[in-house]
């Protein structure tokens, strides 16, 4: 499997993967059940160069948005605080989704390792990466345990 930036021409496949995730998340969670993410969100990720895809023999099977910089949505944490203050060197993992038939193939692990490797490649002092999970989100425990990310 290979990871590379997603091209806008692949937006239909991206939305298949996102809609698959929305359906699956809806079984156990409220996350992504209110019309987000949508085609505009995903198109913006692609156009900003933030959306990466996992390809199995050129078939897009998973996506993850890796956004650099401070995100105003994460500057205030309820019932807690960041151990390390947010700054412009942060790498925020957004909108991670895997096509259902690729679950249990460690594709999530591959994306998290890719994010971790790219964080280290920046080489900036104070650079960190984190995965923010809201109280109603669902991130498989196996993905959380295998990654080196901060969780508020």
C-alpha cells in the first residue's frame, strides 16, 4: 500500500469512503451524523494539500486530513487542558476514514504512522502532533494505543 496526496479528480471516491464511515459511525456514535464532513469539506482538504490517501494498487481505500498549524476549534478544551499549548507547529489529524472492506487490515495504523513520520520529518522544535477526539467520537482503541499522539 502507498500513501500520497489525493487529487481533486478523486472526490467521488473520497466521498464513497466518507459516506461509508458516516454510516458505520452512526451505529455506535453521533460523530459525523449532522452533515459533516461533506463534499465541500473534503474538496477544501484536497485543494489545501491536506488530504492524503492510502492506495491499494492505485485504488483509494482510506483518507486522512493532516492539517498544519493551530486550529481555533481546539484552543479551548472543556474539562481539561492541553499538556503542551497549541502552536503553529502542530499537526492536527482530521477526518480519518477507511473503506469498510479494508477494516482490520491495519490501514488506520498505516495512516497514523505516516502522520507520525511526517511530524518528525518537519524537524521543528516544539513540533507535535495530536489526535483530538470529542466525547461522542469513536477511535478504535488499537489505533490509539499504537500511536504517539497527544489526546486531551
